C-alpha cells in the first residue's frame, strides 16, 4: 500500500462514523443471515470486532464499503495466491462467462485443468472435481471406505477437513475460533467412526493403529487450521508407515498447502506420498472448485466407472476451471521463489518487531503461510495452540486493523501472503505490526 488514505478510524476507534456503511449493512445482514455472515470466522467475534463488508479489492489491497483500505493477508483464506483481481484470471473468467457459465456437460477446460493438476501433484493419475473442499474431503473418505471395506477413520485434533459430519470432530479453524467442541446436529453414528489423536504424537498414532482397523488416516500434511503447525521430523513418514501396516489409505488434505508451498504441495516438499490427495482453494483460482485424486485403480471406483456415487451440479463448471487454470499456469519456479522470499521477509520482520517487545511470541512460516503465535514456543499440536494468549492476539489483530492491516482475525488461522504483496507492502506491514505490539505491551 503506497498511499496514505484513512483506514479504519485510527488507533482505539471501534465505532466511528467511518464505519457507518459497514455497520448499516451488518445490522441488515444479521436480520437475514445467522451472525450476519455466510461463514463463521468472517464475523470477527474472536477478536471482538464487527465484520468488514468489502466493496472491492486489487492486488494485496482490499477496500471496505466505507472506503477504508487494508493490506489483505486473509486473501479469501487461501485461494488468491496471485492476489485479488489478477488480470489473466479476470480475462479467463470473463471469456468463459461470455460463452455460458455452466452446461452440466463436459468441456475442454476441465480436461486441461485436470491434466495440469495430475502433471504437477505427485501420485495423482486421476482426479474428480467438486465445488468445495468440504465435498472433496468427504468424498475422499467415502472412496477410502469403499476401497477398504472399513468404516473407521483417524484424524488429528485441530485439523479441519471441511464441515461434513464425520470430519467435524475436534476440527480447528472456525470451530476453534468459536470454541465449540464439535457441533450439535452431528449424530453419534457419524462421529463414533472418527478417532481423534494429537498431531505430532507418534505414540498415540501407533497405539490407535494397533487398536483399530482404519479405512483411512486423514491429515493436513501442513496443518494450517490451528494456526500453522508443521509436522515434526519424520512424522509424515510415520503416517505413511502406520497406514501401510494398518491396511489404511493415507489421505493428505492439501486444500491449503496444495499449489501454495510448491506445485506438488507438501507431498513434493516432504517426499511422502499419500494414496488420496484433497485439493481446493488455489485450484479454483478464487472461484468455487476443489478436487480429490489418486491412483487410477482407486479413482476408477467412482461412478460412472465404478459404483461409489458422487456428483455435483456445478462440478467442473467452466468459470471455476478457467480461473483455476489461469492461476496454476502462472505458478512457475520464479513465482515460488518470490513467494518464499516475501514470506521470509515478513517472518524476519515480525520476529524482529516481536523481540523488541516483552510479549512472548513465536512466528512460524512456510512458503506463502505464516502464523504469529502468542506463546513463547511454537505449538506442536492443538492443545498447545489453544494455550496461546488469545486475548493478546485479539488485541494485536484489532491494532493491526486500526493500522490498515487485515490479518486473519483468529489465532487458529494462517496469514496468506500472495504474489501481489511487494516488499514495500511487507515493510509497511512490519512497521504497523511493531506499533501494534508496542500498543498491546503497554495495555
Ligand atoms: C478450507 C479447507 C477445507 C474446506 O474447503 P471448503 O472449500 O471451505 O469447503 C478443507 N480442508 C482444509 C485443509 C481447508 O483449509
């Protein structure tokens, strides 16, 4: 952000006239939508603020309905690796829309995107497109159950795989933010086949695998829904080994890490390959698309080739396919080098700013992902993430908003720097963050 237009009211203001349009929309929204939002974390309740209503965005800048500008590190929670309104993506989507937005019949563009994904992601021979990561993860579990003839799945506390019933047990993300221990409305039947253990706990993993026969072990190989909590050394290898010994399929949910940390996601970085991979967010380039895939013998169990049913009215729709293809075809080695160096600059700067205050902070990052934990050590599991100083984190996020920085309003989410975040923007962010650290230290 290079200009200095006013942002959200300046330090300390929570409800000035500068928020008048947002507040008016919020009161209308609350009348017709639960909490005034269509997805919970947007409500900003965990940092005790009202949601921003957005009017437009471009590059790394997002503008609310009151004309306040922010540097955006939410970036729609992951899809926008190129930043907002990237010109090639707009062109591709505009051309697709002019030719009809959906036909419910196959098109060339979905074949092209499927080929591009299969080419880049290790272990994939075939994929099936869906419209959301929730659907893709749910369908991958269904496929694993069908392939193994088993019911139980193993997941990790604080891992989010969308909101389907059997995966909503001990999930992080919005559930963590709302401090809801699961969800009412999920039947005992749906949750009793889900075994949950702590992330990075090799002993719990071995014990669970001795006790149960699993259809699948499902993991975010780079968990980012309890904040960013990378696997400890060898843990992904242990997952692979235990799955093999158990006769379970290993499912990597790379909805966030896919195409973000490398073209082949965390599989490429770690060298550990799963049996099924779930993709989302970046594969839709900012439109609704996701996918699950794996080797041919597994994917051929899906209808109409096999009898595992899964379908979708808008699956593979041409707008989302065009946006996805326009996005991932720009992600070459230079792009990842740039994103890694942008993230490192942000990491270094935040770390330096944090060490200049008395606040206990840990910065964790990977290419394109970062979390500032309010704890003196980086958490290695969900319990530790929950033990962070959530009040201080919330105060810091409010301080950032007051200074024109829109960071994820929850300790249990990651920042999403994009290729549109340039060095001056990162440096301005670090300066604002340092100010906000000082402000909360003197609270
Ligand atoms: C966002 C997310 C999902 C769910 O994707 P939706 O498109 O929101 O349904 C699943 N898994 C992970 C790891 C995610 O981050």
